[in-house]
C-alpha cells in the first residue's frame, strides 16, 4: 500500500497542478481537504475524475461515503486497493 500512497500523492500534485508541493509534503494520514492541503470542492471533483481514469474505479454517489474515501491519502489508497 505504501507504493499506492506515493502514486496517489503524485496524482494529486499533477491532476491539480500543485506547483509548490512535493509528495513528501503530503502526509498520508492528514486531511486532503480543508486544513490539510487546503483543497476545495472543485479540486475534489478534479481529483475524483483523475482517480477514476487512472485506476478505473467508480466512486460512490453517496456524499458521506466519498468524504470517508477522500479523508486522507491513506483512505483513498485503501479504497483504490479494495476497488481494483
């Protein structure tokens, strides 16, 4: 799963064009949105599309379920590993 976490960190940076952030700046267990990386709902949509395209996974329509999945890089990696 460590490998998947690193892949997702790189995907976040490239999909959202985060120029001043490196993968090592992203803590796997810290929140991705709000106080974490400071991403917003538009970033969430773009990231969801990038995750779906890269890994061929379908994200649930349930907002609360997506909040759990996108809580951190680690929870996102767990979802991708389980769904693929």
